[in-house]
């Protein structure tokens, strides 16, 4: 049986809640996004420390790879 090549896309979805007080909902969302983006830029930090003990949802999609 000949092996075929596939390209597999994987999406990890982490969900958590953060308490934050701010003047408006939009400003609170911007603050939290800024904190997460700054955290993700530092490659020495472990992303899993931000989330509780729940594993991420994993979504996979395979496509045939013709090359």
C-alpha cells in the first residue's frame, strides 16, 4: 500500500475568563488583548500557565498534499 501525503491543519482553542474593571466593555477587551499579546511575545513564558487545568479543544482538518 502506497503512503499518501496529507497536510493537517490544527486549531487549538483555549478558553478562560479574566476579571477586569474598566470604564467600558471595549476598553476592558482591549486591555486583556494587550496583556495576552505581550505575554505571547515572550517566548520563555509557558502559555498553559494562563489557563486553568482544562485542556484546549482541538480541531483538525486533513487535506491531500499533492507535492
